[in-house]
């Protein structure tokens, strides 16, 4: 059983222009912001995507437990194939992208009803907006914990902003980074890439070579790595 951790960072939101609500189902705990109260639509989309993933795992349980690149069955639904395809790109298991996959699936569904959609799933975010948005980076006890945020211009959305940490949260990481943030037009790719890069960051000296590696991954727009007193940033990423 996964221990529930209170999403305290959700209380940091200060504006009141959007409707805020939560949708939960088993391990999924989504915090959503839209122009309208769309709880029912969000719940419907969440149940649908979870059903697709859970049903496939019943057919091939290996999908859920492998930590290495995976090739799905020909009959797999599109969400499974996309998770596997993006995970192969960074050489991790497909479930490394499950939070991003769920956030993006629900977010794209809600875009049918609201032009402003933010879906946060355990620190992984799908964002579509017509105005600039600022995403605060939580990096635990690092020296940068209170000073860093990322500005996302509207023309660069929809976008995925995903975070991995070797010190915070319940997600599996083999690294020691305070925070690894990856930005991509694919929230699934951002999620698996954050996991893969996070696995590589075990000490401060790993930041430079980790960023060099992520630069070779097609589809990555920007990245931030924080470990101890060291921070590395690359790509189309605006700090504020």
C-alpha cells in the first residue's frame, strides 16, 4: 500500500481566477484548476484512463513491474503504447510515466469544456493556459527551496512540467537529487525523463553530465536539476 502524503504545496496557490477542486481514485490524487466546476467530467476521465491501464496490467502484469524498456502487446490501448514509447526513449519502465499519463489524459479531456486547465498529480503537471503561469519549484531542504519558480508563457502550452526527487515523495528514484524538473509538450515524456535523469543524479558532480545526457533526448524543452548547493538549468526554461 502506498502511504498517503498530504499535498501541502497546494495551499500555496494565491489567485482566485480559477475553480479549484480535487478528484481522487485509489492511488490517484488530482488537484485541478479550470474555469468551471468540472468535477464530474474529471472523475469520468480519471476512471476511464485508470480502467485502461488496470485492464492492461491484468493481461500483462509485467508492464506494471518492469524498470526497463518495454514493448506492449499489439492489442494494447493507445495510452499504454504511448507510455511505453516515451519510456523507451529514456530507457526506463513505462510505469515511470503513469502520473504524467493520467494528468495529461484528464487535462486533455477537460480542455473540451475549459480553455484554462491545470492538472497536478503528485507534483506532475499538465498545463494549458491563455495567460502566463508561474510554477513554484519545491526542493525540500536545499538552499534553493524558497527562491525558485518557473514561468510558463501561454504560447508554450499545453505543456507538461514534471518533477522527480530522491528525497521527497513516494515515487521510486535511484538518485539523490533534491529536485529534477523536466518540461516537454508531452507530460508522459516529461515524467519518464524526470525519473530517468533523477536516477543519474547521485552527487553534485553528476549535474553537468546529467544535463548533457538529457539534451540528447528528443522532445525535451527544458530541465532544472537541484542537489545540495548545486543547480543546473538547460533549455527553454524561464526562472523567476
